[in-house]
C-alpha cells in the first residue's frame, strides 16, 4: 500500500533494505511472499531485486503485479527447491494474452503443489506450458484462455492424466468456449473440489469422491447438476451456485433436494443481479427457509 501513495515515495529505498534485513535473518526458513499492487501502480525495482535474490527460499508466492514487474522476477530461472504454491495475476488490462511468456517459477519447481493462474495472468502462460508444470500438483486453478478453443473429453483427460495427484480443480474453464458433446465418455478423476463456470461440463464427469462443487447453472431446471449428482453418487458437503437475474428458484430447489448431507451453501450473485431491484432477496429467503430444504 505504501508504494501507491505519493507521500511514501521517500520510503522506497529504506523499505527495500529492511526487506533484505528480514530475509537475511531467516536464511533457513521458507518464505511466503505476497506482492499485491493496486491498478496502475507498480513495485520499486529495488524491492523486486531483493526478492529475486532469495528465490531458493520461496515457499508460497502470490503475485498481483504489472507485467513489467513480473518480467523482472521471471528473470530468475531457478531451480526453486522450496516452492510449493504459486498464484499469478497480471494487472495490466492491455496485456496481450498470447504474449507467450514462460513462467520459470512454475517450470522449475520440483515440489510445486498449488498453481493458480488468474484471468489476466493468462498472459504469462500458454497452453503448451501444461507439459512443463510438475506432475506433483494437487490444486490447479486456471484461466479459460489457457484452455483450447473447444473443450472435449480428450482435452480434460489429457489435463487430468498429466496431474495424477490432483485433488482440487477450478477456474473459468468454459465460458465463451464451445463445449463439445461428451458422446458417452465419462471421466472419473479422484477430485474433492471442482469449480466450473458452465454446468454443461458436468456431463463429462462422474466423481464419487467429490465434496465441494461450484457451478453457474444455465439450464432453468438444472438438469446437468442433478444428473451429475445422481451419476456420481457423491456426498457433497459444500455447494456454490452462481445466480443470474433470471435464475429459476427451481434450479436451487432441485439441487438442494438432491443433497441431504449438504453443510454449506453459497449463492453467488453476478454483477447484473446487484442492480437495484433486480435481485429479490426476500424471495430467495422464502425459498431457502422451507423446512425440507434448510432445516
């Protein structure tokens, strides 16, 4: 936050030296580092240089920074022996998503467990990079622009096959993409968490191990969700449903009726539903407080 305020400009050199001092005192400990820049701001190059110097101690890295700042950190080619978690979001709106920058911290991390590449972050990773990501991943959240232009069971099978230890899969995987029919092919990964932006993708899956599902229904009767639950025979304990202005109450009712063991329900509102008068909160409270749905 300091670097976003004009009055704090004189602190930049001192802050970089202080960070260096902190890290010097912790030479045997893994480092968790979050670099979060507000839109239109960047980090002093001295700070980025200090952080890059301690790359062997990186354990968890969370980046929400401009592309120019990312390129400075990305000059470190590793290897990164301690790195287990990487989150990347590029904050430049004008970045070309096909820029094809290779992410060294992802490619050279033999212990990597968690990877999140957020929407603008797709500019720093291409679809080809999947083969370079360590197979040790247990959690993956990706932008839709890292996926092929069309989604098929073959694409999903290749992705899941590359990460045999994957437990949590999420991200914007299908919106605005052309989803092809499953043709009877059913994938059965051992996932506990699945987050999708299009319920039609559920037609590809049967996941008995699933505990947490997040999805944006598009069918007024929510047939894909209910069919998926029946086909998987899973015991969901957490469900997140995205709601549009025209979402039918029957969508939520049918989902809850199929999940007697549900413990946590999240209803997510789109920007459209936040317009005055467009979202009837009283109606949804009335629906949810039926004893048969929410005791």
